[in-house]
């Protein structure tokens, strides 16, 4: 099994999938961009590490040799579609792929051709009156799903809603939370964030036993649909202090909290930082417009057990544990 994005952050979907698959005794080839300490930790865990560039066909074709099942994901970036198209082309040329699991996003559940080609005014109204289009990353996922459709590969699209570990809900809130405040521009809108661990577990399940899932797309939400006043209670329980939700104006929040300089330091690429910032700004507007007010039991059906809650995700978030002064566990 080939897992891309495995060199990403500890606790990310790809990294968790590698750990889960190895624990179950499956051979794993982890595709990483750099041969660094994270790659070495994957080797030490038992994975075969392939160092390469997802934009280079020769690298991707080499990584696929002997592989029958693929999980594709990577950090949002301007060349996301290019990378997935290269992987799909190499997989199709190889001719023996049994499953291509694509980590897409929840917006694809309603990004129909009809809505995407509607007049600006109509689309602006349907999207909540704040934006006229989806983010560059959301549009990239739309193209990627079309590419996989056309490729005739045995594809499974996993479409999670907002992660409970999303920057909006975690590291961007460290400053306000230290003052007992949760500052977000979501008003009274509800959302049902999903834990990264559950997404990884679903992707592992469909990769290990793909036959029942081929050609399906799964729109997944977390188990609780609440507004931020409700989630403030979860932050309070985790931090052991009172936390008050302070609603903010959308554009003022975007200006204050979305710092491209910080993103560039984290991503190491100015182009990727601009791309991610543009995605997060539009995602913020869509949440504030109510586009994430949805709840589904699909996640529990696939997992076979109750999904993890936002509180669980917050309890297991390293940065928030540090803020709470709680020991790691």
C-alpha cells in the first residue's frame, strides 16, 4: 500500500494511517518529500520509505511498483491537481491498481456543475451572501474528482467536513484561549467537526477492504452539531478554566488571524502560504454563512463504533494540552 503525505505532521491523517496499517500487519510504502527525521521515524516504525516528488512522473511510477492500493493526500497547494493527475496517470498506466483512496473535502457533496456554473448573483446567494465562489483548494478537489472519474481507476472519495484539529479551532486560538476567550466569526452557525483520527481510521478500513466501497464518495461529519457557544464548553472542560465565545466580524477576523508570514514559516513556500491563506479565508466565510451546518451518521456506519468528539480531539491536541498545563498522555 502506498501512502502519500506520510512525511507531514505527526497526528496528520497520512501519518496515523501508516501507524494503523503497520499495527495491523500490512506492508506500507510511505511517500515523503524529504529524507528527514520524520522519514527516519517512519522507517523505525516499520514502513518502507520512498523519497520523491509527487510532481515528477518518474518518481511516482517508481513508487507505485509492486503497489496495488493507493491513498492520496498532500498539503493544500497550488499544484495539488497536478500531483493527483500525475499519480492517476501512473496508476492507470500500471494497470493493476485495486483501489485509489482520495482524501477530498466535504464541499464536494454540493459543488455540482449546475451550482458552479450558475450566475454570480445566484451562486453568491446560495453560498450565504458572503462569497461568490469556493476556495482554490476546494476547486482543486473538484477537478481531482473529475480526473479520477475519467481515469476509470477504482476510486473511493473520502469527503470529511472541517477537522476538529483545523487551524481555526486550534493553534489560531491559542492567544485568545490563554485569556479565556474563543474568538471566531461564526456567529450562531452550527458545525460538526470531525476528528483526524476517525478520518484516518475510515481511510484504513476502505483501503484494507476496498471492494464494497469502490466508486463511492463518503461525506463525513463528526457526531455533534453545535454552535461555538456549545463548543466553548468543551474548551473549558479541556483547559480547566472558563472559556467564553466572542463572536467576531468575518473580515476583521480574517485580517487579524490569517497571517501569511506565519503560514510561510510553517510551509516553507510563499506560493503554498498564499494558497492556504486564500483557502482558509473562504472557508471562514462559508462556515459563517452556514454552509457547514450538516450532520450525518455515515462516519459511525463506516467506523462501526461511535465517532470521537471535538472534546476528545481537544484533549489530545498537543498545543492545547500545553496551554492547559496538562501532562501528555
